[in-house]
C-alpha cells in the first residue's frame, strides 16, 4: 500500500463518518416522528383537566404514543448508537421547554379566552396545543443542536 492509497482510504472513512452523522441527525428529528410525538404530547397534556379515569387513560395513551414512536424509530433506524449524557440532557431540556409552553398556554387561555379549568375545551387543551406547536416548530433548531452534539461526541458508538 502506498501513501496515495492510504490517504484515499482515510478520506473515504471521513466521508462515511460524515454521512453517518448526517443520518443520525436526520432520523432523530424526522418530520413524521416529530409530528406523531407531538400528537402524543398533545393527548397526554390535554387530558390533565379531565376527570380521574379519563385523565389516567389519556395520560397513559399519550406517553405510550410519545415513547412508542421513539422506541419504534430507534429499532428501525439505519444507524444505531448509544445515547450520550449530552443527548439525554438536551432531550430533558426540550421536554422542560415543552412543559413551560404548556403552562404559558394554560395561563394565556385563562386570561385571553376565559376557558374553564375542567372539561374538554379547557385551559389544558389550549396549553397542549401551544406545547405541541412549539415542539414541531422547534424542529429545525433541535436538528442543529443534535448535529452539534453528534459532531462533538464522535457520531457512532
């Protein structure tokens, strides 16, 4: 093997690593996955103001959809890697921001539209809409952050 062959092989390795990192980011925040996850968040958060048995049913259904989408997509992923601490922190901060949007949406629904605190057209539904819309709208920013995390952590485990 000469120097040219070795350099060509290294260039191929770097090119394939970059493609792998791009695929990780693409599959992490693919639009269908984000929309279905937002639907799960909506169902979970909108059920907060419902009476007891419906609250538990709605919350469980929302969590199953939200977590199930992540599990199914990771199981079917073309590129697999172990999650890092930075990724876990990022997803935790993302969910915290969604909860803040939910709270602000509830307050705004009460202040602006005088929605009731119980029932189906309630403050929780308005807050859930705000949270789900924020979750979907933040996708481009989330992709950039994820790209930065993957680039810093080295990509594939």
